[in-house]
C-alpha cells in the first residue's frame, strides 16, 4: 500500500513538472502569459517589501516564507538583503475596516533572475503571494517557479466560506487553520454561524445567560473573537457574524424564556432538524432585547454586514399561541409568513440603526423587503434571481453545500450567474455579489471538519474568482490534487486525519484503508434517514474517517470509462485490474479484525460486498479484453447483485459499483 502511494505521488510530481504554469494554479488567474525559464527557489531565497508597508505586510511576508519552508523543507533567513529574490511593491493602504469591492488585483512577474509582485494595496499583495506559493514545484534543478507574467483580479467581490459553530462547536485552532486555507485559495469572507438550537456560541456581556445557559460551556469569549477578527484581517478576510432569528433559537430561550412564543421550559436541543420554538414578534420587549444585543455584537464585529438568518421557521409555536394569532389578525398580517416579514423588517431597522447592513437567508425576501438587505439564496437560483429583480443584492449558496458530500465537479459547475440568474439584465446581474460555500456541522467534529471543507472548496473558490469561461472539469481535478497537497502546508488536516482514525478502528489499518478507498458518505440528507444521530453521537466510524469524494474511485471510474469507450491505454487496463484485485482481496485481510469492535463489525457486509463487486468487475474486464460475451443469465444475476450493493450499508455507499456496472453492460454488447 505504501509503495503504491509513493508511485502515485511520483506520477503527480512528474505530471506537475510537464504542465504549463497556469495548470498548477487554483483559482486560475484572469490572465497568464508563460515565458521560458524558471526561478530557482533555494535557501538563498529572500523577500523584500517596497513602497507602502504596514505590519500586515510584514506578517504576510513571514507567513509566506514559513509556508514555503514547509513546502520545500528549506530554511530561509527572515531578513532580505538589498537584492531580494522576490520584491513586493504596494502602492497604498487598504481600508481600515475591509470593504466589499476593494481593489484585490495584483501583477506577478517571474523571470529566471527574480520575481516581483505589484499591487494597489495589501489585499492584492496577499493574493500574489499565494499564487507564487502554488507556482513552486519540484524540478530536476530543485525547487523552482516557472517564468510567467500574471495579471489577476477576482470575478466576484464576495467569496465566502460559512462555518457553523452552533451545532458542533469548533475551537479556535479549527477556525484559524481554515482561515489559512481560505487565504490560500483567495476566499475573502468568513461567515461565522454563531447561534443554533444546539448552542449559543459567543460571550454576551449584556445578556450573559445566553452563553452561560445556552452553550454547555462551549462558546467563544469576546477576546477570542477579537483574536479571530485580527487573524482574518491579516489574511485579507472579512468576518461576517450570523445570529439566526426568529427561529433556530432554542438555545437563546434556555436563559431568556420570555423571548419565546411558547410556554417552555426550554432546553438545548440534542437532535438535528427543524424545531418549533421561535421568538415572539408581538412583544416590544423582544425588540428591546434584540436592540441591545445587536448593539453589543455590531460593536464587536467591525464588518459592515450583519447576518440575521431567518431560515426554516415552521411557525408551530405561533400557531399554538392564541395571542400571536390574534396579533396577526389585528395587524392584517395574513399568515405566519407575514408575521416573519414584520419581524425581519423590525430587526433590519435595528441593524441599520447600529450602522450595519442586514444579510438574511432567502426566506426573508418579501415584496416590502428594503433594497439594502442582502439576500443569501440557499433554496435555489430562482430565489437569487427574484431578489435581484426586486433590486436586492444577492449571494448564492445553493449548490455549494459542502456538508452534503457532493463531488467537486458538481459544485464547480454551479455559477452565481448561471441558471435563472442568466436571464437577468446586466444591471440586475451586477447585484450578484458572489457566493459562499456552507459547512453545516451536524456531522463534523474538529477532527473531521477540514476533510468536509477541503479540497472541494478550492474548486468553489475558483468559481468565485476566475473568469466564467474557466469550466473544464478535467483541468480542475488535475489541479485540485496538487493544490490539496499544498493546503496541508498551511496546517489543514483534510488528508492527514484519516490514518489516525483507521488505526483506532483496526489492527490492520492498511487493509481498512483499501476498503475506505472504495466507499463514500451518503449524499445529501440521506445519512439522517439511515440512522438517528444527535449531539451525543460518536463520529468515529469509517463514514467519518473518509473524504466525501474518493480520488481512488474517481481515477478508477475514469479508466473504466476509457475502457468501455474503446480509447483506453494499456496503463488503463492495468490500473483497472490492479485496483479491482486490491478491492477483492481486502476482505480477507480484514476478517480477523471485524470482531475487535463495533466500529469494525459493522463493516463485514461492506467488505463482503466489495469482494463480490470486484470479482464481478474482474470477470467483466476479462470478457472485454478477450472480446467475449458473457452468459446473459450470469450477467443479469451480476447486475442484480450490483443493484443491491449500491444500497448503503454501515451508512456507507459502495462507489466501486457504478463503474463495475458499466463494465458488465459493456461486456454484454460484444
């Protein structure tokens, strides 16, 4: 297994050496002009700052050298001599509080004798440094960056990642390393989801019972928040807080039940889903409370935007409260949707009074919604288009729900200006600010979360940054793997987390890794349908130890596709056969460990299925190779088994099945 991994790694390195300069980059820059030659990166590599400088640029230079050292194993001196290898020229400061739409452009020129980054302000310089890190690769002459000229700027001004700290609390180190990942791929908005039914996650000095009773002791102090704000700004990233209201608010009511529409008592939710509790919009005391709370939080978070949630109100507590129903009738609000619109309008005025701009999920959009409210569409592109036609600025998250375990290719082909947005006028399209990848945290712990965000979010980042014409999926995957490897150099654990989990589960982690390479987590919300989970559920099974998308399966399926299309190389046939044999034999290596714990016992049927699936695949491969048509009865029996094997077991999908089905069906056509 180790030898095979080394062979794959060597192949990736050789491939990277032969690719043009832009093929190593993600996001793809707006304009790239390759040149001849390369800049050698050795222990004498130095960086100098010229023009405008500030502590943020000095910190960025030091961070750049530290990451470059991790990538290369070289040790660099911190101070640059008069003749530096890389010079950073910045013209002026950026805004004291980072603004949407600031100039993020940069120019990078690399020659055989040196490199230069020029940018109007530190934001562009930060991006240019990340591009240079991606250019550095292994060559026969050692580490080097290819000679190239790059002129680059983002397509969208809002390029975000949301992390939900409400359902599963994510400690500060998790937040920090993911902000580092965001910097590496030029994302610029960290959307911090801080309150949920399962926990209120921030210290409130104005209303201390919010965190004292609503968090189970897991919350961020205001000093920790200030640290994250500074950490993010150093990396060119804005921080937008979200406090969901009027629903998803059970944890608020544990300490302050008078905010609620029901009688209570309330307790922090321990399950996942949409729950009945909601704030009472009919009491002035609710808005007096929110005015003070919003005042406290807007003073803490400097960004101009403040997210108030607004999603998934089922209205059941409102329906059950006669006083609230009477209020709806007396005020001609028509229904619960009208009541929520009234609530959102009041909250929006409070946010405005505290000199911030309201952001809300697409449920908050009503005909009366003020035009300065930003709508974040999670239910579909139609909601985004409707908001833009109404004159509101919009963000797209539908299609970027990275917690749903979709492949990078699906996220990559979703465009903020695609679908319904393509029918908008140019003026309306200008209201599309960009989008956000969303990491809801029902099924992630601090150990797991990086693997659910990365590397797929790098592909989403390219969609937000690069020209709309950059849409080649094969090119994306060719670049995603080396970029994923480099993301580990900034401290992310999306690749390294698996091995320790497998070692906890099995005495034969190598064989378990082979099984793991053939399976993926359930798609969408299927996991919740297969088994009941809650806040106390242990996320330490194989489904938690694997990535959402198996690179092994993807490469196997690609080889099979070429085999069935008649365009395969001898290497494709060898690859497919070797992989099927490896999958076929892993059950035998694992049998002795199945009885060692519940974590492995549940995998026995998964491994047995894989053995049979691989055996069927090997037979079909032989039939195709020898141009032999199998018995229709045997082929149909095989297809019947494969159909059953596609059904999840141990909350796992056997991803070897689709390609083996393709092999069997192709063999029947001879």
